C-alpha cells in the first residue's frame, strides 16, 4: 500500500535559511573590539598577568565578560528596538556600546583611569 507524503512550506523554509545564511555572512564582515589600551587592564580583568603571575589578589574583576553576558541577555530586545531585519554596522556598534556601558559599571575604581580607558574600536 503506497503512502504519499506532502511537504508544505518547504520553499519558505529554504528561503528563510538562505536569508539567515546571508545575514550571518554580513555579520562576519564587521569586527568590533571592546577593551582598554592600558597594560594593566588584562590583569584587572582576569586577575593574572599574561605570563600567568597573580596580578590582583581579589581575583579577576571580569567586568568585560560579565558585561558581555548581561548584554547577551538583552541583545534580542536591542535588535528588535533597532529594527535590525538586516544586520548592519550601526546595530553592531549599538550592541558593543551596550557591553561597554555594562562593563564600565562593573569596573573596579581607584582613580577612574581604567574605567575611562575602556573603549569600542571598529577594525576591518
């Protein structure tokens, strides 16, 4: 007894997958760095010097990692608010500055130099 299977919506699903693949390729064109040019910034963030020695007895502040994690949680809302049907440079910068804002709030402060040095930089 032969059985027939009808697949409906396959064209729409294929078109959506192709559109998502194009969007992902567009996002890869942009590279945005968030960090500090200060030599000791890495040690404050991780708690260790690049060579592995202890840099901070209190451990790493992890301000950039925590800022990124917090921004990930709200990224969907930011993208919807930006109307990001197609990803663009402005949307990625908006997300980067959101991470920067959250990281600055978490940065340990003695003089404020590290907090002021945090920046967003776009590279190609």
